């Protein structure tokens, strides 16, 4: 199975954070899964680190290096990922104007690339997309 990691899941996996569930750990270490990380996550880390380094003490260059060392596959942003954002299904009763653009792109990438996106972010419940897997 091809898996795309949400940004915080990348950080939790690389730092062995206890918030990473046993299910997510198992999915990440399974030899039968291909683990991907998005350029979007590196961009998100850079933005958050520059804005509030005390809250996000990570540097995108280091995270990229650690992802490579862990054997994660990089997933660049492609035009079809951008265009796929328009087709994301929002659950009835949810307002799409308040949704995080990083999340939207990660979901679009996962959907376009036939990946399972694993996340702990409850904001992903706004989406009606089968590629989203909350852990």
C-alpha cells in the first residue's frame, strides 16, 4: 500500500513521539507499504518554523534529510495535484472556506496518487474522501 504521511505524522515518526499510535507505527514500518512525504509538508514546516520557531523547532532541510534516511519517498507537487483540489468532497454542513490549504493539497495528492493519507488531525473529518485515514 502507498501511504502519504501528514506533516505532524512525519515529525512524530522521526522523533519517535508517543502520540504516534501503534496502528500508524505498524503502517509506517511495514515492509509491504511504500511511505511518502510531500513537498507540501516541507513547505508547511518552513512556514511554521519561520513564524514561530518555539512552536515548530524543525528546519525543513533537516526533515527532508531525515525522511530520506528513513527511506520515505518524496512526493513533489504536480499540476494535477493542484487541479485536483477543486474536486475534493466536503462533508455536508461543513464550510470549505475555513479549510487549511496545506491539508487540502495533501488530500488532493493522496487522492490523485492513490495513497492513503494518515493523519491525527480531526479537521480532516471535514472531507468526504476515502483516502483519508485518521489514526
